[in-house]
């Protein structure tokens, strides 16, 4: 189901309210979150509206999708969490900060409720997600030019779970736009720790793909034309989610 909004502001408010209503009803909510630009405005309104509506975020658990990885002497290491491109940094300095707008200790999103996969035991992430009941709402974004979702690119397989993967050059180029402090492609890590396509569709109860702005026009056109999963555009995994929606604003929809 495709929902079109006049602008990204209205989209973000609507999506934030949808999540908050589920949280209020369920008391505990598991929310899958990407780093980067696409959901930043939704995170902003999650913080503002939860405070305004007096909905605590203390029972919210965040499932983060990925993190950059370096490889040295045949061994993989997570990037420094203080790096400008670190998803761990993003989760603390952007997501947690925005969510906890004017919250007291009792109502705030707790640091320990923001989960990441382990670089030493990536597969354990899927088992943990399954154990806690699965992801109630998985928010998804699409790579601008190659349709990557998390760090899943055209070489990713449908049956893959959380793992370490090599990033394609196109994904790395897209990520230079996400993190503008990158000055050249060689600065972008070549590996990533990521949830798999199987993690997304098999462990989520609802998937919502968000496409906003002119830069996402190609992504919207591809998703809209496919109507089903196609490994050539990984973000089309949205079509395999049990319950799925695509949220798009007019700028992304306009051809």
C-alpha cells in the first residue's frame, strides 16, 4: 500500500503518531530503525509528540540495522563509535537525543534499549529479535541509486540473516551523501555488519518504507514499478513483509 503525503513534514508526523499509538496500546514496542537521513524527521516528531501526548518511551526497544566495519589482518572490527559515520554514534547522538526531548528519567528511551548486532556473533541478533517477539514496526529506507536497504545490496540473498558483508562501490558512493564529511570514496569503509533481507521480512510484523525528496525519485519509480521483491533493488523487500506500506511525499513521487 502506497501512501502519498504533501510533504515530508506531514509524512513524518503521521508516521510518528502511528508508532506512538501502537506503543501506547501495546505498552512495549520493538521498533526497527535505520541510521542516516531518511527517518530523521520522523525521529524528531517521535520526541516532540511523545512529550506533548505524555507517552513514555521507557518501554520502547530500538533494533538498529547496521554498522560500518574495518578489516585488519584478516580480522573484522567495528569502526570507532565516535566516527562521524558510525551508526552507533547516530543512535546515541541523533535517535536517542531526539526521542528524549524534554523527557524525565522515568519516561526516556534507555541506552540499553538500543540494540545492535555483535560483530563476533552476528547470527545471534536474529535469535535475540525472535526471542523478544519480533519487530513490531520495521522502518526502512532505500539507497538512492542502487536500492540498498541497510547494507544489503544486489549481491545479497533472500535467505541471509544478520552478517558481515562487503559493501558495493555504489552503496559506498550513496553513503558519501549520507555522511558529507566523507571527502573521497576511499574514506568510506568497505565492510558492514548488517541485518539480512531475511531478518527484515521474516522477523517483522509490519514494514514501512519511507521515500522523501527529489533524491528518492528513482527509488520510488523502481519500487512502484516492481510491485514485488526483486533482488536487483533490495529495498523491494518491503513487498515480502507480512504487512507493508510505502510512505512517499510529493517530491519523491513527481516525475
